[in-house]
C-alpha cells in the first residue's frame, strides 16, 4: 500500500522536467471567468475525522464538501489517521456531499503508466459507485503529482483533475491540473486565508483541501476551529460555496 512508506517527490532533473512538461501538456483551459468568488472545500483520502467532524462543520452551515476517496485505503491506518469505510462514505453521499476519485490504492500518477493510472481510477470509480456515489466527475492526483501520459488518459473521464500547486481557478486555468490550497501545517490557516483574499479580489474559484480534521491534527490536517473559521470568513465575504463537481458544472454551463 502506498502509505506504508513516506512519500518523497522525485527531486531529480528528470522528475523536475516531467512535472514541467505535465503542466504544459494536455491542457483544458477554463473558458470563462467565474465572475464571482467561489469556494470548494475538499478532503483528500477522506479520513474518518474528515467524514465526521469535517462534514458536521459544513452541514451546520447548509454546505457540502468533496471527499477524494481511495477505496483501497478504506478502514486502514494512514499518516492522517484511520480512513473512513463504506458506511461512512454512504452517509456522506446520503447527506449530499460529493465523493471524488483518487486512484484505488493511492497510486502515484507521477510515476505510473497511463494504463495503470486509468485502470486504478476506473477500479476506484466502480467501487465508489457501488458505495452509492451518484456521479464520479472530480479527480485529485494522489500526492498532487502526474506525468503527461496519465494526465492525458484520465482527462476524458473527469470534469476536473486537481493537483496541489497553489493558485485560484480563473479563465484559462487548466482544469486537467487544477490548483488547490491546503489547510495543513503550522501556517495552513494563514495561507488559506491569503488565498481566500486573492479569490475574492479576482472573483475566482478557490479549492481548499485538507486531510484530517482533529484537535491535534496530523501535519496534513487542520483543527475543526481552523476549518470552521475559514468557511465562516468566506461566507461573510460573499463566496458561493459548493462541491468541486457542482462548481465545475456551473462554470461549464
């Protein structure tokens, strides 16, 4: 399983060139500017704390989030805590949240072949559909990395494919490698707040992500208070908040 060893990005010259090429290749630019500040809140790997505490924070405000699930991690211990299981994800779907797709085993799309990445994504999508997901339209690259081949192979299957590089989504931004900003680490809340300001000023779409939502979070998670505070600030600033899939549909209309 991918999480049994700590992830290390390929820092070689070849790895750097591959990442640069992937950013330039197989692009799907957003055709029109959103024209208003928009926000999606997402949870990578959907640990149990995110499925419970994260969902409660959103639902208390009449909002819903996007949970990028690797079905092969369900019920397993991971660095950000125990991942949710089928019953947890079924409850999220019933409550109106979006299940987004990772690769089944959290396969790194930066080092996988196009065929392997596509097969893993389809296996994952089929499992999530069996768990009640109505539509699988949003994908996030595990670890935020992708090579040109997997990017090209996955693009026709999903309306957005999300990375981890910082940025907002405005006219011309690549939906096949969309930016996102993490609420994670010591400066996560402050970093997310700065990008909320950027999205508000540019009337653009911001995707925030985190992993666990706990009083003592992992380095990849945030506290319930940080998540709630950022959402409340976005609401007060006039952001339209919806799932990744819902926002993508609105902008494509």
